């Protein structure tokens, strides 16, 4: 089962990590796109959604750009995901309508609801400040790459034993 952010959320998180690393400054979309390897056209759409979600503000002018609306420590990953994707809560049955023999709920409901809540809780406790801190530490080589990292696993399989 694949549980990964959509491309929109991926780009939104990258852009916000950049803005968090430059907190208190305004950044042009072009510099965010270049630094975070985001297609510029798509980034503008994502930044507009983040504005509607009240996570970023923009100021048009020669000295304008984008900035965070609040401290990175006060923005959760859940805030970001919900601004870009909507509520985490599923609005349809996890079994997609069958084989459900009950009118209002299926047998998987309780397990799936608990898993959704655990995901929401984890995303709610993670802050943009922590993501930006981890990003800086990874870039400087001071943060240990966890052994369950997909990239770490790929490298281990590729290296001769």
C-alpha cells in the first residue's frame, strides 16, 4: 500500500520548507522553484492554494514575494495537507461500497478510522519548523538517515555484499 503525499502536497511542503528556512523574508516564486526543484507553473497554483489556506501571504511588487503568515513552529504538517488536499477523514467506505452488507458501516470501519486518526495525530504533531530543521541537518550531513528510508533501502540493495 502506498501512502505518500500527492505531487501538489509534495511541492507545497517543499515550498514551505524553503519559506521556513527564510522566515521573516519574502521569496520570489522563481527562487523557490529553482531551489526546491519545483516546476514554476505548478508552484504558482500551489502557492495560491496555500494562500487560500492562510499559510502564506504574497506581496506583489519588485520587492515583493511570498512569506509565511505565521511562525513555522505554529504550522503543522496537518495544516499543510488539509490546505492542499482537504480533510484527512475519508468520505467513502474503505471497501469502496462492497462487500458491505450493512447500511451505515462496514466491518473495516473501526480499524480504518483508527488508522486515519493516528495519521492525522502524527501529521498534527509535526511542525514546519521541525521539517525545516531536519532538512538543514540532512543537507549538512548531521542527521542520520534512518534505516527504513526508501532511499537507504535502495542503496543497500544496489551495493554488492
